[in-house]
């Protein structure tokens, strides 16, 4: 049972990191990412929040993205 839990946690962590990387890629198209936003992106671990942030990544600027995620 412990091995199954470890594998499940690893898969969840991998999906979280993938979402974070995708968000970062979208936002880098606007230029440099403010350090406080980058910190927030990589500290967030809730999958639902990250999915919502991916939707917000359709913004036209980093400023608009920040407004949408607050």
C-alpha cells in the first residue's frame, strides 16, 4: 500500500510541475515574470487552482493574468 501511495504522489507532483511549466511558458511570452508571481506559481499545489490559472493564461498581459488569479 505504501508503494501505491508513493507512486500516486509522484504522479500528482509530476502533473503539478507540468502545469507550472506550461503557465511559465505562457507568461514568459509577455516578458520577464515578476519574482513574487513566479514564487506564487511554484508554491501553488492545488490542482484546481492551477487549472484555473491555465485558463487565465489566455490573458493579454502579465498584469491581466495577475488580476484574473486574485
